[in-house]
């Protein structure tokens, strides 16, 4: 029962509330059923020994406490710690590179250059293509035997590079592909750049500030909220990287692309070890949450807020 | 308070839906309906369907329908079906998961040939602690495929096709050197040879993880103990595998091959820039479509002759209500007579012993099938059929070892570091040995 | 990449002229440099797509030739473009069926997802209610949660319900708000519309639903197009979920058909590239049709905070 601890509400307010709740039914459903409830389920299953065998035999799984959470770190054939390292390494590398690259392209595209609309469209194309299709194309371009990039390298007198087939170069190569596909960030930066107040720029120009000074003193500060937003979005996307491992590298060379999602896929749908997969999933969430929290907390120091806008 | 209530109600709703779905009954039409799962390309489905039509028409107790799943997704698809309670009645199984799935209870440990007069060859029988759980429908061995035009052009005699005349590893490397050319026509024996600009390679050894086992055996080593209970990977096994990677790393006669994918034939003979390459018997099947004139020879060997048998098994799945009928169908399906299509095309070798000993049958599946006849048939007989029976040919680990899918995943990922030379095989194995042992233990 | 850093160097050095005349000149130099940069980088961006196209027109053997040829021609089948690579047997890659299946998933997702996202975005942007901050925080929070986390539990739930080999697990989630990012985007956009419009409608006696349909929706058209396209792209390309929920070949989608094609015919490289090309063409078409609204749409969303 609702307790009215606040002054009595008018009819209007109650009507508005009711309307809001009706409008929000889909979000309620989505947040509870397909987001937070499965998260709790992952945590719950992670404490059991559920495998495909239980489901086939119709047996109830046993409660095993923290066993799975300990196992995924101590069992060398799972080695979740390595997965955390390679995923976070990839994700941070990709976030920083994508943000720098897309900011650079957005600034270029924001100038009055011929065919601007066309180029804007071009840079967005990689983002819309199926990742399987593009990773296959990249894997051929980067092939050690007969790849175009290595052909250029040989012709320029360099040694061939193993790109996707050596533990040192595979993550940087995948970062390059991730950067290539980050057209969405460019568009969002473009949106931000158009909102940098004209008056600031003009005032600075009158004061004799050169391009570089204007960039650092006006553009960047005004863009910090957008940079933050893009970093966050890019982080979430890149933490989930899985298609290159599925389609090309199978987690190798070594364990260098044994990304968390791939490991989860391998133990869940691929082998039916659901308890292990759920433990991985839950810890994955914790890691993503921690990284996002770190980003949020540090952001207070570098985000420049123009006015007192509510979040 | 309210939110908790909503969540509780939703939970209940999910469970109720699940129960309703689980209780959904199935109708029956008098005949036993079986679903048979297989992988492969849709063309194979057509030939399989023809076989099933024959089976469905010749009796009126059982009707079988086939579902086909792409090979790379085969296991996860079957697991999804199993989790949803609608696994097929029987079907093919990934070799690597056969024993593990039996232990999980997904496969019924039925010897479909129990009490039958003739059984498939022992080398293609899956055994868990000595108990038979499944048989391969085909019996495959590895061979050395070679491009005849390239050998002719270099004036090098074709590789030997009998075990008695097989090349030793060093001879193999020497011949490979004569067949490797850079853009200027130099071979690795010439001082001016440019290893970065090779246009034709002499040799290719399929490095896909499971095929590497043969080189461990060839060098007198082992991957698994005889009882399938422990990881061996002894010094001889490690050296044998290193020899393979050295074809590229040291001798410059092979293309780089990370072994992360099974494209053996196509990256070797099929790519048109390799003179000879190792791969399974099934490569015969490519002969019909290929522009390349190729033949088959026996594998070279290191310290001793060695080959491995392989082949996808069929099994009865746990969900079925009709295990006896499923076993009867699988027995019928595994009989070469009834599944002639893949054998004729060259994808499979027969599984039954008598097809390797009875001259009339040998003639039927070797000399009278065009894809084998063009190799020619005589070399196929000595390099494949004879090898399949030879005592030096052993079953791969997955016939007697559990969890080889996990072992395989670790090997595929880690051995690619040995393939590119950043580590030696010894270093790689030392690093992953605990992981391999843990994977084997499950 | 070295090209890019060089260009930046020029940029740093270039300023420093005095006077109006040279200022103009500096600006012009900047424009030229930017344009050159953009042309070079966009050529690199398009290279992988061109490479698919180039390889799809070659013989399978020519794809591996060393040195690789930049144009689709080889020594074994010189000059002739192998258009017949595109004649893929429907049993291997059933283009029209897969196209139909992909649309069967994406179109309902776009319709449900966009409409529920509008409704939620409207509530968050305009209406006052208890628990708004908390709900919005939950919503934004879910944006930060990688979808991969819920993959296994959801998969188990759907199989427990018995909905396997069906599109429901792929479509139904889009009845639930169409993703937090889209709700967020629409909320931001709706907030840019002057409130006076709503109030005028209210005075005319319009309810909340009428206001939403007749005032809000027409004024956020470009944002709606953006959200629709985003949902379309997400559902079209979602390999991982399709891989898990769709079993039979007749239910395959375009990306799934492509993966299966790799799995089964990875030998037929030319055919593989042709199939890849066929897979990306529908995406490209939709994008080219909508891109004018699309890029502008996001640019105008006023992605401020």
C-alpha cells in the first residue's frame, strides 16, 4: 500500500504518473526480464554444478558454493585470469585508439571540404556491415601468405608481419579493425562538434588564438561530455569482442585472444558446462561494472560542464 | 515491495510456460519416427536423403527424417536441442566429444553391432574404458597428395605410394627443396634464394591440431597414454611436431600455416602453389571438381611408419524413445552398400573390414570410382587401403580419450605459437601441459 | 598510419602567419590538408570492402597468388571476371530465403523496438512520476552491461520454455524498449522539443498518448529514423544470438548462412567472397537509402550530455 508521506497530490499528478507507468511497461519488462533477472540467474547458476547432463537426465543440480568461481581461476584449462587480462588489454587499447581516431576524423569532416556528405557516409559504412563479413576480409588482407598488406611490406623492404597469427601482433591488429569499424563514434563526435558554441570560437579568433590553441582551449573542453559518452559506449562494445575469435583466431595464438565472451561461449552453448559459463558471465559483469565505475569516477575531474544541466 | 512482487510473478510465468512446453505431447502414426542428425554440405544431404528414402521404402516399421547442421556449429546445435529436450534420436557426433558426451549421458552407450556377425574395423571403434560406445561411419587415413604437373616440370619423380618405399623425413625435405621456387626461379639450395618471395612451395603438412598427432607417433612419441587416462607428449612427440613446423621455419619449403583452421587440401594442393601436401583420404572427393591433376602417395616418416585413423561416428542419443530402432537404422546406414554416395565420391572409405580384404569389393570402391581411378587406383590401393590395415596405423586419441574437444581447443590456440616460430614446441607444451592435464581430467 | 601523423605535424607547424591575408592562406592550406587526409583515409576504409568485391570475381586459385593482384584478375583465369561465382546454388547459400528470414527478424524488431523506445523515451523526457530517477538509472545502467553477460541465462531460459529454432528469442526482447541506448537517444531528442507544444496540445484536451502521437512523433522524425536504422543494423548483424537460437537451415539468416557457408565450403574461397558480398549488399542498400537522414539525425540529436 502506498503511504502518502507527501502533501496530497492533485488528480493531474496522479494521472500523469499512471500514464508514465503505462508508457514504461516495455522498459520495466525489458529491464527485469532480459537484463537484471538473467544477471541474477547467472549468479545463481554460478553457485551450482549445472551442466547439460542435468538437463538431459532431468536431475536437479547441486549447490556447490564458490567452487565454480574458484575453479575458473585455478583450473589451468580455463584460466579466466588470462581472459580478463587479454580482454581488458584489448578493450582499453581499442577505446583509446577509437576515440582518438574518431575525434580526428570528425574534426576533419567538420571542415568545409568538398563532398563532405559523401565522406561522412563512407566512414560510417564499416560500422553497419556484419562483423563476420569484415573480419573475413581483413583476415585475407592481413594473411601472412599472400596478403596484400604483407605484399606492400615486402615491396617496401620490410619483413612480413604475422598480424593475426602471432601473439604479439594479434591484439593490435584486432584493435586496428575495431578502430576501422567505429563510424558510430565519428558521427556522435560530429554531433558534438556542431554544438560547440560559435560565439566562443569567434571570440577566440578575435583574440588571435590559432587553430591549435582553439582546439585545446575550446573544442576539447566543450567536447568532454561527448568524449566521456563515446568512451563508455566504446568500452562496453569492445569488452564484448568475440567475432574475431569465433571466426578466425579460435582464442590463439597462445591464449592471446581467449576473450571473456569467447570463453563463455565455449563453456556455455559450445560445451554445455552452464555453471562454469555462468560464473564467467557474472564475473564479466563485475569487471565491466568496475571499469565503467572507474571511468565515471575519474570523469568528474576532466569533464567540463557548461551549465547546470541535470544528467 | 511492488517491484519484488512483479519479479516474482514474472519468474512464475516463465516457469509455467516452461512446464506447458515440457508437457506438450507428440502424436504417433503407427510407424516409429526417427530423426537423424548429420553435418556436411547440402549436397551431402541430398545423397543422404536418397539413402533414407531407400530405408523408409524397404520396411514399414521405421521412418527416418534427416536434419542437417553446418559442421562448425554441429555440437552447439545438438546441445541446444538437448537442453530444450528435443535432441534428435540418433546422428553423427563430433569425434572429439563422443566419449565426453557418453559420460554426460547425452549418448546411450549402445554397441549397435552387438551380436552381429561382422563389425567395423577395430581402429575406428570408440571405447570408453574398453566399453564400445560408437563406431565411425567412415575409416579415414592420411596421405601425401601431390601435383603431378609440378613434379613433371621440375623433373622430379613422383613420391612413393607404398609403405615399403616411403620417404624418410630427410628425403621428403630434400625433394621439397627441389620443388620450392622464389620469384626468380631459385630454390632453397641456391645462395640467392629469397624466402620472402616464394611463388611455389615444395611441401605442406596439414597442421590442424589433431593431424599433428601422426607426427608424434611417427617420431616414436605419443600424445596420450594407451589407456587414455593421461597426457604424455614426450620428447619424441615434441621433436616430431617441431620437425613439421621446421619445414617453414628452417627449411623454407612450406608456406606458413598456423593450423587454426582445417583447410588442408585447399591451402596445399588446392591452392595451386604447393607441390605436395598431407591430408586425409577425403581429399579424393575434391578430385572431381579440381582443375589440378593430382595423385596420392604414402606419408613420409621420421623414426617409424605411422598413420592415424579417423572418421565421424554415429550414435544413439539419450532422449530417444526407440533406442533399438535407432541402432537398427544406424547399422543399416553404416553399411557401405546402403550409403554408397560418399564412398563413391571419395569422401569416405568403407568402415567394414571385408571391404579391405575382398578383392571384388576393393575393385568396386577403388578401381570403379572415377575420383580414385584417376589418382590412379593402384597408388590409392597401396597408399590408402593397405595403410588403413597396416599395424603401424593407430586410432587417434579421441577413440579412447575423453574431453579431446577441450584438449584440441588448447592445442589449436597454443601450437600456432610454435608454427610462427615465436616459441618452440617444447616451450609451448611445457606451458600448456597443466592445462592439457586439467582438460583431460574434465 | 604514418601518413596521418605526418599530416598532423604539418598542422602544428602551419599556423603562425600574421595578418588577414596569410590567415586566409593558412585556412586554405588547412582545408587542402584535411581534404587530402580524408581522401586517403577513406580509401583505406573502403579497402576491405573492395577486397571482398575483388576476390569475389576471381578464381579460387587466384586469390592466393603471390604477388596478389589488386584488380580482380589472375594468371590462371586472366582478365575474365568470374561473375559465375555469384551463381551460388540455393542449397549452399539460399540468398532469397536468407534475405526473407533476416527481414522477418529485423522488421518486427525495428517496429516494436522503435515504438516502445519512443514510448519510454517520452515518459523519461516529459512525465513526472515517482521513482523516475531510479528507473532511469537502471535503464542507463543496463546500457553499460554487456549483452554477452545475459547470453547464457537467457539461452537457458528460452530452451527451458521450449522456444528453440524460432525467431522469438531474437524478436521478443525488442518489445521491451528496444535497448537502453535507443531510449536514451530518443529521450535526449524529445527534450529538445519546446515544452510549449505539449502544453498547447494539453489545453486542447489531448491526452498523453495523443500528445505523443500527434506532437512528439512528427517532430522527432529524424531521430526515429536513426533509432530504426540502429535497431535494424543490430538485429541484422547479431551473429552470436542467431548462432545460438536458430537451428534449421531453412530458418537461417544472411549472416548465419554466411557463417555456415564458411563452415562447410571454406574451401570455395571465391564463392565465399561472393556470398560475403551478397550478405553486405542489403545492409549497404538500406544504409544508402537512409544515410542522409541518418548522419544528420544523430548530428541533430544534440548529443550534449
